[in-house]
C-alpha cells in the first residue's frame, strides 16, 4: 500500500500544471489572437479591454482538438453527419440526404458551421463585452445606492412633508383670495341690481291702478305695463349658485406632473459607462493598394469593410490583410459621396446605375432593387442605414440648375416606404443644396454634410432645424466631407482642406479638433471618410496619400469607465 502512495506522489511531482501567461494562475482559457494562456480572472480582464474585444478566446481544452469531433447519425449509426439541409435547417448524413433530402439544398456541414459561427460572433461579443460590462456598471451603482438609500428616503420624506405643507398653505391662500374676490364681485353686482329694482319700483308707484280713470289705466296697460313686467324679471347673471364638487381628474393630473429631478439625474448617470480620452490613440494603419483614395467606407465586420475611391469603385476589403474580397461593378455617382451603407443585417445598400438604390446580400449572391427613382428632377446622392432606428435615409439633389436648385432628405422605413421628407413645414426651404454625406445621432437628429453650403446641418427627428455648423470661430470655415457620430453623441466630420477631423457636441457646437496632422501620427494625412464602430468603440478614418493610395486608420478616442476597469 505504501508503494502505491509513493508511485502516485512520484507521478504528481512529474506532472506540471500549465500556468497563465499573465499571472501564476492555472490556465483555463486560450486567446488565439494573442496566443496567450489565460486563467479565469485574466480572461475576464482580457475581454473587457476594447482594443482586444474581438479576440477569439476559448476554453483551453478546446485548443487540443485539432479536428472537429465526428458525430454519427441517429438513424444510420455507421454514417458520419457531413451534410446540412438548408431547406429543413437540419444536419444529415449522406444516406439521409440521398433518400429524404434529395430535392433539398444540401451543403457541407463544416462550411455551414463556420458561417453560422461568424454570424453569431458579434452577438456573443456584444453579450460578453457590452451587456455584462454595463450590468456590472449598474450593479456597482445599485450596491452603493443600497447603502445610502435609507438616508435618501429620509431626506425625500422630509422634503415631501415640507412640500405638502407648502401645498396646503398655497391652497389656503388661494381659497381665501378667491373667496374674497368672488365675495366682493357678488356684493357689487347685487348692490347694482338693488339700485335698478328700487328705481323700477319708484316708476311703477307713479301709476295707481286703482284710480277711477279707466281710460288712463287702459292706456297704461297697453303701452307700459308689459315692458315693466319684463324688466322686473331677475337677471340670470345675478343668481348665485355654489357647486361643492371638486374636479378630481384635473387635480390628479396636476399632481402627477410633479417629478423628482434627482431621480432623473441618477438615471442619466448610469446611461453610458464610457469616457472621452484626452487624445486619440492610433491603433493601426494600413495602405490599400487597390483603392485610389478612401472617399467613403461602410463597415460590415471588424475585418471587412466596403470602400469606394476616386474612380467610384466599390470593393469589399479584408482590413487585416488589405486584400480585395469582392467588387461591385454598377456603382454610380461622384467620388466624394456617401453612396453606400450597411444595414443591421450586414447587407450592402448602395446607389447603382440610373439612380436606383439596390441591396446586396451578405453572401454577395442576391441583389434586390429597393427604390426606383421615378422623378427625373431629383437624383439620390448619399444613403445611410441607421443602426438605431433601422430606417434608410437618402440625401437627394434637384438637378434643375436654376434659382429653385435645392436638396432634401428622404426617410424610408424597414419596408422601404417613404415616411418623411426634410425639409418640411418646420424647416427652412433652402436648408440643403448638395447633401453629400448623412448620418443619424443617438438622440434621433439627422446630420448632413453639405459641401456646397460649406456647413454641417442638423435637424431633429421631426425635421425641425436645430443647428448649422460652418466651422470654428477661430478658423476660416469648413469644407465638410465624411461624417459620423460616436457613442457619446459627438458629431465627427472630416475637413481635408484643413487636414483635420472636427468634434462637435450633439447641438452642433465646436468642441475641439479630434485629429490633426500632428495627432494622427501620419505625415500625409488628408481625411475624407469616417466610420464609427459602435461595438468596439473605434473610429475608422479613410484618407488618401498622394491621390494614388488609400489609407485606412483606426483610432481610439473613447474608452470604458476607469472605475470599472480598476474593479475588474
């Protein structure tokens, strides 16, 4: 028995546990991008950092499986499941596919598995890095509120008692003032009525109906008696009626409008756990040899981006390698236009030939006509798919070169039906001239970059004009191009003439130059297009270098709240 114990101890001494790459902890996870072993605490910190948010972190034992496990069919135990029926949405083996799914669309199960994993990855990352992080942020505030809630409740209680006393005093004052006012009014009216009645009675007494002069009596009755009878009727205005009922509905409505400002501010505090960095940090930069100037871009995934250049070529590139994955041949429009966008389903929306707006599926196999422009006087310039409302915004220009030359913005719902036109009755008629780029802020504002107007124009969700930004007061104006908004409702706009990216608040007021030649870290910096990643909170900047090469750079100017990062 003692020999067995010695053998077991000898084996344990020879076995070494694999340790974490960042601390002495035991390895439980593995990051395929960093090629690092991670323990559980380090893994939680790893996925919370925005720079490496999209890294592929898996359970460590999964890295030992170089090949996927071969799963057998339940109906044919000797057959491996290698096919997937797209029609039935069900994995099948070769015999099941031949017998029951012969007329259906069959694909290799590994390709379907990788495709579905790619589709679900963004949702998983959003839950792992956004939902859990925001929940932790709110949980910390809830814990602090639990310790101080009793004190706050006592303060609110005393404040409510004070308000109730003031309300009672106010009601008493109103009641006394109104009572005195109406009492004086009624007494004055009654005195006037008394004087009128006394005068009428005096006039009547002059006529004695018991006189023995019958002719005089009959003449009086015929000419004057009926008039005096009508005058003697008491006027309705002098009758007093007191209604003891109280309008309870109105009182309840009035009291329900009383709100607590402290609760509103507390809710605002927990809204977005993000903070603005002192200065942006360059994450990566890549030259795109197949793109002659990056004039507009639409992000599909962290590793895929639609880019259009000076020759109006629209290509899908791999941001990791810079290689071209797909090319759209029927793009139409000027090179400096935001004439394509990507919706929440990762489908490309773009302006094709003959001013028609098309949709290209995620797999680049299906193209659909969405909007057929039938008005020859108007031509669409830019399109934008809002990630917040899901609506499609289209900036249009009137091709009539006359005094009536103007622009407008059309809003389409998810069924691509027109629901709004800006400008409307609440907006200046000549608000837009040539809307080249368009975006929508978190608060619903529609923000347009109009180079002809040399301004950034903002309207509310209802189409009411809110602001016009024509450059900082200390500068010489702006020639705006690409535009976007970030998670803190900042408006970011490119100005390649000044070689800078302007940052505005949601009201269109200039805050600072977010990027300049000095801050960009790139000598030949001419920004033309912008795209903000709401999941990774990165700013993609497209520029041109010597007109021949497109430059794609990624910056970080927003980070998670430092208090949460320290607690993790």
